C-alpha cells in the first residue's frame, strides 16, 4: 500500500513546485499536416490519408488555420510571437503514430515568454509564467483488449485507431510554478480552468475536457524550502478534469512527502491518474528532452508569420474571460463573492445561457448554485455534466413564475428532469405536480387546519401574524405540497 503523509503536514514540511503542460486540440476542419477531416469519433481508421499514416512518399503541409489559432492563443497568454520558427521530429516509440515520430516544435516555438493571471477562490490573483506555446500533432488511440483495467499490462492484444493521429494541438508549457504553498492544487486547477475559458472565448477549440479536447500533464516536485534546489518531479499524464487535477496534485504532494520523510527518493517518472479514488500509479521512467533526439523536420518549411498579420490578429481578439466576468457581474448585479462562487463552480456559461433563455440572473444563479451544485458535488461530477440544460432550467423557472409550480414542486420536477423523465412540462404532467389553485379544495383544507388548531387561530386574532405558518403547514401537507402558499395565506386571513 502506498504511504501517504497528511496533506497539511506535507505542505508544512516541504515546498511544492508545479509545472503544467496543457494540450488543446484545435477546432480546425482538417488535420495539422494533411486534408483528413478533424472530427470527433467516427468509425476507426476512416478519418485518415496517406499523410496521416506516414506512408512513403507522402508529404505534410502546414495547416494555415492551425497557425492562426496558435498565434491567437499566444497573444491571449501575453506571449511574444516568433518571427521565425520551425517544426521538428520528436523521436520516440509511438505505436499510435504510424510514422513512429511526432511532428512538434522543440527549441523554436510559435509563442514564448508569456504569463497568465489566475483568480483564486478568494479573489487573490496568482500569476503563472508561461515558457512557451508550441504547435504539434496529436497521436492516435490505443485500445488494449483482455486486460483487467484497459492498460497494456495483461492485455491479450491491442488495437490502434489513427483517426486522431495528426489532429492539431497547441501545447502550453509553464515555467516552474513556485510560491503556491498549500494552495498548489487550487492554483493548478484554476490555471487550467482559466485556459479552458480562453480557448472557448477565442473559438479555437470546443475545449470539452470529457472528450479530451483539453488535457493536462501535471508535474509535481517537493523541496525542503523555497531556497533549496528543485526536487525530482513526477508527471501525471492526461488528466482531463479540474477536480482530477486538484486531486492529482494533492495526492502526489502527500505521496512524495511520505517518501522523502522516510529517506526514500522520488523517481522521475510518468504516472497514471485513477479517477475512481484520486490516486496515481507509476508509468514509465520519464525521459528528458535530449532523449527524444529532436531534429528539424526536413519536409516542412519554416513558419514566418508576417508582423502585420500578427497585429491584425491581436486587434481582433475577442473579450477575454476576466473582462467578460467583470462585465457579467455588473449586468447581473452579483456581489464579488457571489461571482467568485459562480466562477469556482464553473457556472458562468451555464448561467449566461440560462439567462439568454429568458430567466433572471438571480433565478438562474439560485438553481445552478443551489440544488444542482449539491447534486453535482454528491455525484462528484462537473455542473455541465448534469442531465439538465439551461433551456430546460429556464422552462422550469417559467412554470414557477406563472404560478404553475411552487419551489417545492419545482425541485421535484427538476429531480424528474435529471432522471431523464423528459422536459419540465412532461415531468409535471407525469408526476401530477401542478399547484392546486382551486379555491374550493383549498378552502376545505384551510378550514380543516383551522378547526384542528383553534389555539393557533386565537394567536393570529391576537396579532401574532407569524403563527400563520402553523396553519399553512397542515394545508400544504393535505395537498401534498401542491397548494399555492400565497393563496393559502390569503384564505386563512379572510376567515380569521
């Protein structure tokens, strides 16, 4: 069993240092170096060409739109844009790249020397220094059949799908992230979330983490103090959710601290993240850059983006997420704390879409940050993964606004929507949830409640208006929660 040190003890004894390598798949129509379609899914080995397969005599051509998207990302990250850069061959055993090397950029990236300001949960701004953002191609997908956990160890055989091979990527590499201390997991997760929001704002990628459009390699090392040399790092590969990034960092800090404190050494290696329990396990010993034997790609000419084009792209950048959040906070009338909570829950887009469907910002926030947030937390999923859309939520709120549902019934209707029972209106009809507004039925329930509670009636007559609630409760119970509480109060007061 892996030894762990309590997290708080670990960050008291050691200084954590992070490094993040974030890959984003670009939303171009075709692949990085050939005309094969860049689409998600499809039958295995159908979105390919001779170039995708690296067949002899096939020659790559750089995707112009991918270069444009890479420059936009670099500009949004406050990077310098190279006047001249080249592609290189990264030599490594890639079973899911038929040519057995990856076309990437090594010492000549398209963008370099940038930074990104990340807003943490309490409003603190943490600046992450960006070393570079470079272009490369994605690998295909290996499927290992017959093993216990889908990994190559113990598998009977492996299948390779080259559909994803050659999909355009931009990899964003940070400099060592120092000074985060005990907040290192939060910094890592917020940094990737901020990047994801930028990709969407730039419209360069769908940035759907559940599809692997955005994934992070998380490097963690520990040292005895901020003045000490950097420790040996581990790299947890392909982590694709914010919560998983946070958990991976916490686990690695606790694991490495336990090893160091007992006199063991940390091995420089890649590690696999396990979502079911938030742990990591050893992969392979990590190679350094020189082990990849980079050399310039002889089949591609250098990329030299004209300065005028770069400045046109800079001028055309859209509203970036930090600016957008400030604007939306003012438009919605949220306090700074309320907006920070919304950002922390990754609910900005969801609330904006719900408001666009006709709901007030306050109502949209109530639903997403209330019962839905609790549901997501209990299921350990992101809000966006819940089986309810902004449109459905707006439809539900409309039923509340027109008096068809009260809050209690609306929550029951939402449970039905989440369970896949249909739209809010369909759930209301199937479950018989509509508010009882017929005065005849309500009057009967009101009079029964008054007859059963004469002492409460006398208190109300004596001026104790708060006692009305003691009569509303039995009426709501008698009508299975379907009475209009406001109308019930009116009927009680008329009779008293």
